[in-house]
C-alpha cells in the first residue's frame, strides 16, 4: 500500500525533466538533474547520503538512507521527505562529492530550482529545509565555522520567508556574529518552484571588492563583500577555497524550534529539487 501511495504522490507533485538553464556569458561546469527510476536513491557516485543523529543544532531528526526519506521521482527531480514514525522523526541529508572552487577573475554561480510541500504553515512547525554549502576543509579537520558556510536558502516553520546566511571565523561571536551569522531575507509567497542562487564575483583586482550575492528568481536579496568581512583569511574560507553542496530537511533545532503535535511529515512537508548546477563566467 505504501509503495502505491508513494508512487502516486511522486507522479502528482513532480515536474517534468528539466536541465539547468543556459545563461549568456556562463558555462555549465557541473549539474545534477536527478535522473533515475522512480523510488530509487540518489546517484551515490555524486552524493554522500548521511546516516546519523544530527545534534549540532539540537535537531530532532535521524538522517537515514531509506527511500522513505529521499527518492528520485522518476521525473528527474529529488524529493527529501521528513517522516514521523512511532515518535521518531527521520529525514535525509545529501552532500555532494563534487567539490568546486570559485575561480580568480571569474564569477561563479551555484543554483538550484526548488519547491516545498503544500502542508499549511500550521502543520510545518519545526520543518527546516535547506540548500547550502560548506567549506571542504571541514572534511579534512578544520572546525566549523572556520571552514566557512554559505546558506543559499533556508526556510523554517512554513514561513513566507527565505533566508540567506554566511557563517565564518569563530563561535560564539567573531566576524560573522555566531551563532547567528550574517544574513538577509526575501519573501516566499508560495511553496511553488523558485530558483535560488549565489554569485561569487572574483573579477575585482582587490579581495575587498569581491562579493557573494544571493538571488531568488533572478532578484537580488543579499550581498556580502570582502570589505565587510575585513579579514582576508576569513574571506578566503567563503569565497576562494573548495566547497561542496548540501541538500537536507531538518526537523526541530535552534532555528525553527521544536515540532509540535500539529507538525506533519510526508510529502506535504518535503523539499523537491529539479536540478543543482555550477556555472562559471567565460
């Protein structure tokens, strides 16, 4: 019964196959289109599937590799689905094996097209989907937030707000005011498909004039420059060193707060991704 209902939900909510769009003055360096049979896991040649209890932010979920928590739709999209079973929240966190470095003298775009499940806001307390980057140095012993973190999109509790944030330097306090980070917001008037991107601009001859800029559907909503960070080593952790992509849906934690008795799991609280792409200016 579950597999039939799951397949029906996939068919109803997914979009048709969609490649990353072409943009004038940019080349697509890498893209993930989530091709594969409906119900299969993500391509593990491209992604690490995290299996753990995630306690860094006092979250409630256990990340699994179960197809109940993430599956390909069969229509070239990925669905990450939080579930509540016998009092335990489970979900999925996928980390790219692909690592990129913003090139000196170029502009680098990291972009994804994303939608969210249609549960009402009253049923999304504690639901925390995210599309973000971590400095690859964390995989080699550098602690957080010294490794650098760029949150391209987060949204919590079904709010009509998208958040973009950087984390850096030391915690608590430091240049990025940890544990809050340096952030900005944009309106999220619906749960439908939107394009989320950052542009790392390293075309300036001075690192202080380099920038990271956030966009929703091509409209800028936040920017941070090297001059604002005012420390070249810290800026390098965000803008000039290797990074990788993370897609996840957390449940509970310091940012959204705990789920409550009205919080629902399933497809109505999912995050669906049509593509993720890395572009570089010509």
